[in-house]
C-alpha cells in the first residue's frame, strides 16, 4: 500500500531517508585533500540545519558543486519537500545527534533556524573545526555575537553571515564613495525598513496540540519552554522575543551593513529606543532606535574623517523626514528600506542591501575600486563562502560577511533590540562594548513590562486592561545580553 505523502510521520521519514543514507560512506574533504588548501574542484560535505525557508535557498546555491550529506529540521511537514528533493542526505530532527553521528563526515554547516538557535548550533560546529554559514541576524544576543566572532578566529574556519547584499555592487559602491570623501564627513545616518510584514504587537496565545510532524521541544531549543501555538512557526517566529528579533533583526542586517562597513563602526557608546506599545512576549508594531558611535581612527586610504556619528533606525512604516532637495514624488523605499548618509558636502542614499546608491546633488562619482567584487550571477554569496572554505587559513581571502565583521556588526543590530526593550528606564543608555554591559543602569533600577494588551467596550466606553510586571532592570538587561539556556543546550566557553 502506497504511503500518503501528505501524512508523513517522524518514524516513516526516518525509515525512508535513513535506509538511503545507511549505504553511503562519506569522507570529509579534509581527509581526501589534507588540511589547509584544497582545490576548488574538491567538494565540501555540507550539513544544513533549518531547511524549510532560507535554508533551502542556501542549500540550492551550493548543491550544484558541493555534497549535501545531512539535513536537519524540527518541522518535517514544512521541510518535507526539501528532504524529498535531497534523498542522499541523511535526515535528522536534532543537530546535536547529527554532530555526534556524522561529525567526522562533515566539512561545513549552514544554519538557517529561528534566530534563537543560530549560535548554539553554529558555535558547537565551529569548535569541531567546521566552517559555518549562518543566516541573519547572526545571533539573538550580544554575547552570542561576540562568541561566534572569537570562536571563528580561534578555530580558523571560513564563515559567512547570510546578509547577501554584502556581496552585491551597491554595498561596494557605497563604501568606495564614502572612503573617497564624496559626501564629506558624516555625523548622522538615518535608515528604515517597511517591515514587519508579519503580525507583531500580539498577546501570548493559548496552547494548541502540536502537529505530529513538528518536534516542539527541539524548536524551543535553548529558549524557555512555552505551549505550542501555530502562530509561532513556521516563519512568524520573527515577531516573538524568545525566538526572533523583530523587524530590526530581520532587516537591519541587510540595510545597515553599508553603514557599519562604510563608517568603520565597532561598538556603540549610547543607545536609546522607543516604540508603539511594548509587550513582554512580542515585538512592537513600530520602533525607533538611536545608536551613538564614538570618533574612529581614519584609515590611511580614506579621504573622510570619522567623527562621532548618530545612527537612527525606523521600522513599522515609519521613515525619516525627506531632506531638502529631495526629488518630488521619488519613493524613499527601495527594495524594502533605505539609508540616508548626511555628509558635510552631500547626501548619499541607497536602498535595502545597499542597492542603487545615488547622491542628492545628482553628481555621479567615479572613484577607484577598492572593494573585492563577487560575481553574484555565477558564484553568489554562498559560493563566496564555499571558496573561502577551500582556502588555507594563512592565505584565505575573507568572505564578504566573515564573522570578523559580521559579529561586531550583529552586535549593532541586537543592541537596537536592547534599547527598545529597555525604553521603560526613560534615559539614554550608556554602553561599554568591551565589557558588554550598560554602565548607567543602577542595582536598584526597575523596568515595567506590559504582559498583555486587552481591550473591551462596556456601555459604549473603551476599557483597557494592561497588566504589568516590574523587574530589576540590571538583571533583565544582563539576561538579554547573555541568555540563560534551557537544560540540554550549552555554548562553548568564550575564548580569551
């Protein structure tokens, strides 16, 4: 009797895919080619964790030239078609079991899970010497970003964050125009996105029965356990604080990358956030964040100074004011967002992913090429990482979003989340980037969190019921900077 493909279960999938994989003998590339440099024609053995969404896109980008030896997902209903399209890859629910069984056979991993699981899956792979491609945002917290940055450097693996615009021409041109002093010195940058396009500002829902094809315990991963509800996954997890980072985490890695790279940013010194109603569980419908960065040392090849700069972020439909001289009728939103660099000589504008940069004056700069180009049509962002994986650490050309840059950049992104969630302190937060701590939150400071937003009409009058919880602000901030993981999920130690 033919099995109904729509009613796939954990047991049947294990039996079907495990039987195929059992007959394979897979040797890692390091065994076949020796450690260090490998010929571009040598194939990497790649495992992909989280294959239902962007992971499938990443997988397809590397499939033509590399070996996909293992696939892992917690939702075998959502990922069913991907498993079936890759029958020679062994199927797993749990990446920990995959590492235990196939660690010696894997050269590299692609991690495209929900945000909160990025670091725990990637960090443990890196300590095993595996190259890592991790979707954006790189991590869910500041500490996790710092950890991946240091682990990648210690273990000398090739890395890449999945902000694919960093491999495109728009970012290259924006950085080159800034370095050449085309708009002068910059003290203010404004950026925005049209996201979220998923529901946010929601109360925590009631529990539902878990589908047979979903392992809810593994989806929760290192986060605190909560009852399942279909509103969380797939995809909608981005709006829930325990799993995602809201519109800012989703899109800032695309939109702010030319800002971080072009202005040579590192750690902010001040942060301030505001938003529509802020709930304990769900990101707000719209946010505004201001980050202040100190004066930086100007590189020898740059023709602009790097004074203290203020970076302002808007989302949820908010946009910065259009500057004087803006072309009438021109939409500021280009491919999902935009950036305005306010220079002393001109203003530079680009869209999401850095696309189509232009100057408000109308000038068309011709500047020296200083940025390495990636052929997106032939190679692409993922294949730039594959290329780096096959080069020895001593001579490796870093990928366009290597963790040495993506890690500190992602700290910028999740710092925005911290500023929003701590807005109840009603002050500009001061940040020590080296120590990863706020310096002006007192031991006795408290922050009030809104647990739910309830609205009824009684006798024609609106009644609002918004219960709150008061927490120690210092402890709350510390937990957001470095999460306490649920039992069964651990991070490697932070390298010195």
